[in-house]
């Protein structure tokens, strides 16, 4: 099975919890896309926000090499990963449930970009019903310093200082050349995640959770992106945590963060139900 080739975690809620929260409606399937270097134990804390609300959750984090190397050099390796992730919905027969995304940092957003493109273009997935997306600490664009901070944090202290500095130096040169100096030319071959989604955004609502204290993703990048997709008709919601570091909003403000995510999910479900009611009414009146 194609989906077996990627390392993901899927959790089904107990029937009682789903019924209590969704009362006969199909429970949402929440797909969480982790940041570069994110471990299962980190992502499971976020998935529990939704499991406790009676949702199915699928957690996946793209390998470091695809985030820092493949994407930087224009290899679309993450596209096949996106395809496999969507096929999981069919493997577990939840393709008719409402789909909701929770994306973390550029590592998650790079993968989300290819998922969006497949949902736009692949007839196989045209029947999937995506109701919304939470975007945590993303997206960022052309920030070499932020990318270096992300890679440094991801490598961790176990890497020897010499190897670390060599890797950081090579990565900085590659990103600076390919993603900044030559980008006006290379974008015609391979747009970055920021421009690709901004140019052709998905139609479902987005909730951006970010912080002006983030040292990896500039808050100005997030705000510019929000403004652009909003002009294109996307329903945009946002919250600036002001003081929390990169992908640390839940750690610093656990209750507020969980409440905002659940509240947004409930709103997206209500919007979906209203849309379905209008469709049924339209069909009956003709």
C-alpha cells in the first residue's frame, strides 16, 4: 500500500466522544503537518487538542532532507509525500469526512503547498471536503537568517561544532543563491512554497497563529501573506501571541491556544453544515 511508505500516526476517537461533540455529523479528520525536526511526542500534544474533541487525527512530519535540501534545490520530493498522505484517507475509509489541517512552520507549509496543488488539480481528490486550516508560525519567505536558526535548532547539540558550521555554511550559500539572488529566474522552474500558495490559494478559511517575537518566521511575512490571500477571497483569521517564540505558542499559552483551535474548528464545521443546507434547499426548490 502506498501509504505504508511514509511514517505517520493515526488516532481514532472513541465513539462516545465523537457523538458527544458532533451529534450525528461525521467527525472531522485533522491532518497535522509538523515542523522540521518535530518528533511524534511533540505533535501528539497538539493532536490531543482534537482527539479530546472527538476527531480523527493524522500526524506526519516531513524528513529533514526533503525540507532543507530537496525544497532548497527545487526537487519536488514532497509532492509524492502529499499524494501518499491524501491516499491515507481512502485507506482508512474516512475520505467522506470533513478534512481540517493544522500546519506548523515552513516545514509543514512546504508539504501543505503540494497538498493544496493536488486538491486543485487531481480529479481523484475533487470530492474531498476541506473545511479549514490552522497555520502555526508560517509561512515565511526569503529569510536566510531564520532558515539558519531553524536548521541550527533542528541539528541539535549532538552534532560536532565543525560539522555544524560546515552544514550551516553550505546551506546558507545555497539558500542565498537559489532562493534570493537567482529566484527571479528559478521561480519559473520551481516557485517556493510562499509564492505558490499565495498565487493560487485554497478557498477554505485559514486561521494564522503567529508571534512578533518569532526569530525564525518574520511576522511581517505572515501578515503580508494574510493580506494577499484575503484580497483573493480567502476567509482569514489571525492571532498574534506577541511574546512566544517559534512554534511555542501552545507551550506558553496552552489553554488559550487549544481554545482558539477548537473554536475555529467548530466554526468551520458550522459553515460546512450551512453550505450543505443551502445546497439541499437549492436542489429541492428546482
